[in-house]
C-alpha cells in the first residue's frame, strides 16, 4: 500500500462506516494532513448508493473536520462540478465556503475524444483550537 508511505497519510483521518447487519461498507471518508503548511484536505467522501440520503456523508465529513481541527489551521476540499451526486452541496452544508472553479485536466475518453474536468475548490476556515 504505497499511499501509506506519503507524508500526508494519517490512519486516524481515514473513516469507514460499516453496516454490521448486512456486513458491507456503507460509507468512506479519506483525508490528508500536510504538516508543513498545517492543511487538512478531504480527499474522498463516498456513500454507497443504498445508504445515500441518510446522513452518512454529512456525518463522515463532520467527523473528519473534527479530527482535523486538532491539528489543521484550515481544510480544503475539491470535486468535479458536474458530478451527478453534487458533492458541493454536502460540503457547503458542512460549512465550506468559496467560489474558486477551474479546469484541472483533460481526460482521454475511450472514443478518442477528451473531456475537461471542471473542479471546484472550497475552504473550511472554522478550525478553532
């Protein structure tokens, strides 16, 4: 597992939500922490389709923010603007602000065409010691 060797990896800011009855994962949250600049970054918040709309995304996001509040001066998040699950709505509900939008990369599609990924970047500045 190469990613565990990166300096921003912290096992304490990786969260699984597990359905003990069905014995399957329901949600996952992955964050990084860069100690050089005291930045937390929410890298991945995922809720499996059968568990969406039940508050798992908000709970995972808020728990990661709580854990990061102990060491980060600020937290950022980014995501695809045209994502059908609308992650920006979740992040704003959890207190993220900002309006930065940019084209990050072009990705080659299987038919030979390209697709631009337009991302948003939001900041969470309410980290209080």
